[in-house]
């Protein structure tokens, strides 16, 4: 069974709902979650927040957080995941923000740096993904890491 199917089974069994707030993954997590038949029972929706304006207006990420830490930071994905649960009214959420590449990296945040947050009610875990696997590879790796993090919280 695929990870997204196992997550669906766990969400259904626990009567929990899920949403996503995605930047660098561009809706890829939501696409996998909704590829599972019956996912409408537990998946409320996704906000693909590529711009800081959308992060602020729909996900309630503070301008101060973005100014101080940047879009690709633990602080930003933590606010994104909370914002997703609040805006989309869910028990659980996943959030991603990163530098998929090939450009956009800096010495502090090289290409391949992605911050991921998984929330299960009031518990939030974050991880920093590093290492450049090419744009597609960086995105796929972030999607799998996000799903794994949620699965670990739910099981």
C-alpha cells in the first residue's frame, strides 16, 4: 500500500481531516492525497502559496516572520501549517517551503533546502531537507518527506 493510501486509512479510522499549505511542492502533496479514492472523506483542501502575499493573506504568516527568517524557514512553515488548519478547518496539515532550483539558492539556503511541517492537532514537527537532487528530485523528496512525517504522527 502506498504511503498516501495508508495515511488515508489512518485519517478515516481516527475521523480526522487533512489540509496542505504548499509552496515549492506546488500542490504535489494534495495531488497524491486526492489520487486515493474516497479521499474527500478526510481531505478538505490545499493552498498553494507560492508568493509571500498569499502566505500572509490566506495562511496568516506574519510579515515579521517573513522579514526576519525568510519564506524558507522553520518559523514560516510552522505558521503555514497552523494557517492551513485554521483556514481550511482541519485536524491535521502539511506545509512546505523551499528552494527547488535550479536557481534561487544562497550560501545560507542553497538549492535543495526545504522546510517541512506536519501538524496533528496541537503537535507540530518540522524538518529541514537539504541536498540538491535537481528540481524534480527536490520536489519529489519533499513530498515523500512530508507524507512520511504525517504518517509517523498518525500511526
